[in-house]
C-alpha cells in the first residue's frame, strides 16, 4: 500500500480510535484500548486484515465530512436510485463525579435521505492483527464475533438490519418501510 495515498477520517473517545476510509470502511481499530490487538486492520493487510464497510455500485458518489464542531464523521452515499448517510462516532460521557466514561463502542448510524439505495454491509473482523481466525454467530439482532483461539476475546455487532443478511453479504434495497 502506498502510504502517500492514505485518506482517512478518525473517530475516537480518548481511549481508542478508528480510521475510516473515504468510502466509509473501518480499516483500522484496536479494541478496547489504543494498545489492544486490532479487530480491523485492512490498513496493514488488504487481503486478510479485516474491515467493516458499505459496498455500493460504482454509480454512487461518496463524500465525507465532519459535522461542525464534533468528532462525528459523516459519509454520504448518493446515486440516482437513492441517497443515504452513515454517521460514525465513539461515545464519551461525563459522569456525575466529573470523570469520563469511555466505553469501547462505535456507533454507525445509517439514515435514509431519499429513494431506494442499494448496498451490502461487509463485516470481516480479523482478531489479534489477523493472527487468530474469527468465528461469527448470528442472533436475532446482533452478531457475536470471537477469536477461535480465545472465545472470551469477542466483539458484538448490533444492528436493525438482518444479521443473517450482513453475514451472507446480501444486497439490501432500502426504503422507508425497512429502517436501519
């Protein structure tokens, strides 16, 4: 990979951070801390590094920006068939004691703007710098991914989209009747 062509947005909560490509793919994430092993590391190895992305046809124009005065990254997917946006952020809460609670969580809010956009969610985690095979188990509203070496090393993907459709990388045609 040519390091001169890197074009990433970053979201974080002062405990960890994720790098999100200009096409909306999470290509780098160590969880739950900066010094933890990676869950997504496509940045280092395109073939087996792991990522979480939205795949759209080449008819889509994709743009990205931060919401004003925030660390919320907005990726806009637009085509003649429809438009949707993805808002990415990591929460950081101030407690009553004045401390900060920094959960190891990423929020990817998908919002329909118009039409009937078509996309696939590609969810390919690669545990421990892609050194440990990942196992995915689908449940009603989430996917549990865990290391085949250490089942306690796990992450969860919660979604209002069908976890089965995500795992099978099925095409999703979105309209106002099915929400994300």
